[in-house]
C-alpha cells in the first residue's frame, strides 16, 4: 500500500511586535466547506484503490523553533517569537490537547536554533530517522524573515549574519527540500510565523516590491500530504505573535479534538479582527495538498510510544557537548571548547558540524594543518555543505596549496552561489591568478545580491580598474563612498580610478579625504605623494613621502625606492 504523509509546518512569519491587542473575541463558528483563505488542491488519484487516504496516525512528531534573540544584535527587535514557540510546545505536549509525547517533540529556542541545527532536526539526524510512513509530522517556526526578488523567502536563524544573509539564512526552498528528501512520512504540517526583517532585507537588496513582506505560499511547491499555514498574506506584515496565540487557543478547543481547518478559520477571523482594530490588518493563509478526513492535531496516536533509536540518542548527547563547545568559543575559552568538541565526537564520530567547528577551533589557534584535516573529514561525511568547502579552502590557502584552494572555492560556489564570503574569496583568487574577467563576473553578482555593502562595491571598483574599465571603477567607488563615507579604502580606490582616467584634481580631492579619515595609514600618504607630484607640488610630495616612510612597515617593498626618490627631491646644500 502506498503511504501518504502529512507534514504540518506551522511557520509564523512575524514582522513587527503587536502590542496591546484588543481583548480576544469569542471564536466565530466555522463556515461549512473550504474556509476563506484556504486553498484545497484537488489531487486526482489514478488508482484510488491503491492508497488509503484515511490511515490511522501511528506516531506523532514535531520540531518547534522560536527565535527572539539573535547573534546579530541588530535583529533583536524585542518580539515574543521565542515565547510563541514555547507556547506551541506546551500545547503539543499537553496530554489533554496536543497529545504529543515529550520525547517526540524537539524544541529549539534562540541560540539552539542555528541554521544547521534547524536543518539537522528536520533531516536525517533526528526527524528523518524517527518519522515513519504512517506518522504525522508538525513543524512550527517562529522567527524573522524576508522575501526575495525571485519570489522566494528566507528565514533568519540564530547565526544569521546581516552581511551574508543568503549564506547564513534558511531559504524556504532548502527547508522544503530537506523535509522531502529525508522524512518518510507523507502527512506534514508546516506553520510559519516569520516577522518581516527590514534590516536583513535592506542588506540583501531582497525586496522587489514595497508591498512584499511575507512568504507567498502560492509559490511554494507542495508535496502530497503537505499543509502550510502562514501568518499573513505576502502583501501584509505579520504583527508579532497574534496569529500563533489565536491558533493555539483555537486548537485547544474541545480538548484538542477540533479539525485543523476549523481551528485555522477561527484563528484567521480573530487575528484579522484584532489587527484591523489597530489599523494593522493581518490575514493568515493556508494551502493544502491533503486528502481524506479532516486533520485533527490532538488525535492520539494508535501505537504505543516507540523508543528513540540509540543512534538518535547518541546524536542528541553529542549535540549537548557540541552546543557547550560553541558557547565556550563565543566566550573565548578555547581549551574548554576543545574538550567539549572531543566529547561530542567521542559520542558521535560522524557529527559533521562538530568536526567542522573543531577545525575552526584549530584555525583560531593557527594550526592550519590540523584544521584542514578536520574540514576534509567533515566534507567526506557531508560533501554538499558549502561552508565546509569554504573553510577548507581558507586553510589550504594558509598552507600555500593554491590550486586545491581554488578547487574547493569553486565547489562551495556551485553549492551556494549566493554566499557572500564565497563570492568574495573566489573573486580574490581569480584576481590572484590574473583571471580579471572571472573576478569581475563574480563581483557583479555580489553587488547585485548585496547592494548595501560598501566593501563589495569598493572591491568591485578595484577589479574594474584592473580590467581597464575606469568609468565603471569610478562609479563603484563612488557608490562605496556614498554607502560608507568613513571607508578609507573606498576613497583610495576612487582616487586611483580618477587618476587613471586623467582627472588629477578630483583624484587629489579623494586622496585628501582618505588622509583626513586615516592620517596614520601609510598607503594614504604614498598615494597622496604620487598625485601631488603629478600636480607639480614637490614640497607637498616630500612631506607625504616622509610620512609614508615614517609609517610603513620595515619590510615594505616600496620603502627603499621611495627613500631614494625622496633624496632626489630634497635640495642639496
């Protein structure tokens, strides 16, 4: 018999905190038939006799994720998104409501909700090893998020970096593919409550329309048996945890034995009414590819609770040491971190993330050979991880293995062509190998993905100047200065590009700006001396060369030549 699995992912995409919501209204009775805001996708089964649409639920599993705090403090908006996840967890394990066994629900809050921890929980290490074909899976995610110009959406993990959102956030596409590739169940509910993050979006240049704030579930490719709930329409903001609060309350009705579509409809009406009263209307939406009787989340599983396999228990034990190690690294206690990584790997020798981060620990200690050994081992276990390849490439560069470094960077780029770190590192490698055209192509992609990054525009300016495209080089340098007027290197690249164009006066002005910003920078004085000499200001040239020689390092290859040149410019008495 072909089995169907319903994955229920509850993802509340919240954008702003809603304070002072009106007192909760009594639930409106659900309308018969498909409720407004619910799209029921009809699936015509070619052999209806070959599959049972109303199979009993053997076991129930859930992954619940909530983030109210982030490693990047600019994302700490003070919303209750972590508390929303805790509230859903409490509902799920309540024996009178959700009826999920406690060890069948994985709760990840704040620092536990790194990108890889979330994907591992949805993949083979946990959910993929536990949920069977006749089981029910629920995924609830409450965090920040933002839409992208290609119609996709990203969710912010704890370790999201604002200067590399495409490399450190979780795309909805990646989340769905992780579930489809690893989870055997075909009854899945996904609930997304993702608050709109203007900071992440602005750094990424993600939004194509000012009216796009949230996930568009119509653009999500559902698998059979999937239901997705989103906290608002794509053209609306999600106001804090209003929807999750209303949904949980609705799911508790009748001792948890309320059909999901009825609970959703009651929550939708209440959320719309509460937010509209504050002129912040929010309409939750639902999309389904589900057949058979209405889903009731609170229904008890038909089988006795199964024991967690030893392999999964080992993973959970190893993870505990792994998280302690990461916290120790963040606190600067590298010896304690080393001990915890070793305990994690003694418990689970194939814990790829622990192996990779153990390599990072060796990198911090400057032991590049041991770091490379760990990264190579991590890649052998999980070869499709872009970060592993990027970190391995960095250690290979330190070891002087240039060709292997380039190979690893190209693999990382192929796996994640939007990762800013990979784009910049591979571009720099191409410059080193005199592949200016390849470097330029990569930086063009980078500034398109991250238009708010002054450093990327600055680097692109340098590469364009190397390619002889001085007009474009000036334009990129000017954009870098506009984005970050205090970026000294941008003023230097602007001056160099203007000088190459033959605009000496503007070049001089750019170099003087750089000198005001960084008077102790030897390169600034070196560049300023060259443009002053071009203008015929010999006295000024001597002064800048004197400063350069005073500030440059003893092994600067320019020092001997410029010392001799200064002597030539100095009058002899």
